[in-house]
């Protein structure tokens, strides 16, 4: 069940343990469609299968170049998703305006470069000129629309301090360094844990995502301080062989098992 605590959304499992929300990113369903500029596969149909198989939410990234998800996809998902919709976006004015009109449950601001294949890093919140007026203004506009706000960031403590000052509800910790180092990723996992604890001390919910797979997700899902995972490519890839429902159910089972196995940690 969803439990709202301050600025954060919590979920609780059996025995009062905080459960892990699993949001499935369906961008790459649209990637397959756009390879032929066709009408299928439909990300909205995939989203419905994900929800039925145990996803707690649906994530999509409406990029400025519309390389996979398109505006009409976001409109249909906003109307059809029965769990919650998490819209990833940069600060392009037209996309911020679309988010303000549609009011998804959550908006996650991410950095965006046209030449990248996927989002390669977190938002630049520290250093000269950071975080920048475009991000500050976009946060204010979507906060006024009543949207829960998250920032996609590297697990860096000064960055988290800035995120808290910006008044967002959550941070999504970039797990790319952990994923690239896996299975020798002890140091990167410790960084994620330290960052998640620091986020909680600041009053921020800690989410995580990027490069998480069936092979490497267990250790991240076991971190009690993290309450939401966003996973897309691995699930969509596996779905090519076993179907979307089975792929989501299998990831759901791994995440649930990790929460049962999670050690007791101190904030």
C-alpha cells in the first residue's frame, strides 16, 4: 500500500518492512516501433502488461528529439496507467509544459544530450553556473502543478545537498558505475548506500536506476534506504524471449526476495 510520509512516498510490505517499488521503463518498446516508424509494438499496451504482472509504476522518457517515446504516447499513458506514471524529462520548455498539463504522478528531471545513446550521467548540480535557471524554473512550474519531483543524480553527497535545497521530493541515484563494475562492485555499492542514507537524512526519498539487470539488481534492491527502482532495458530485452508479463514477474520476484533478505541498517 502507498503511505505518504512528509514529502516522500513510502510503501510497506508484510510486517511493516518498507517494500521496494518497481517502476518499469517502456521506452525501448517504442524504440522497436520507431525502427520501422510503425504503430507496433505499443508502449501503452506494454505498460498494461507490466502493471498486471506486478509493476508499481510505469516510467517513460520523452526526449527532446522524440527518438522513441512520442507526445501521443505520453498522453495515452497518462490516461491509461492504473498505477502511477513517472515522466522523465529534461528542461525543454515544450516538454515541461506538457508535463504541467498532464500532471503525471512523478516527474524525474534528467540530463540530455542528443549524441548519447542513453542517459550517461546525472544532472550537474554543483560547480559554476549550476544548477542553472532552466532547471530551477522547471522545478517551480511542476511543483506548482502538484507533481512529485525527482532528480536523476550521481551518488555524490554535495550533489544531494543541492537537490535538497531545490525542494524536490526525491533523488534517483545513477547506478551506472555499479552496473559497469559488477560483479566487482563493492565500492560502488557502498557509495550508493552512503548516498541513499544521506538523502534520507536530508528528507529526500532515494530511488535508483540505470543499467540494472536480473544479474545485478539484488544487491541494490536489498538496500533498505532505497525505495524505488526504475528498470527498463533489461526487462524489455528479456521480454523478447519470455514475454513482457513473465519478464516483469521475474524481476518483481528478485526485488521482493532482496527485500526479504535485506540486512538491518541504521540511518
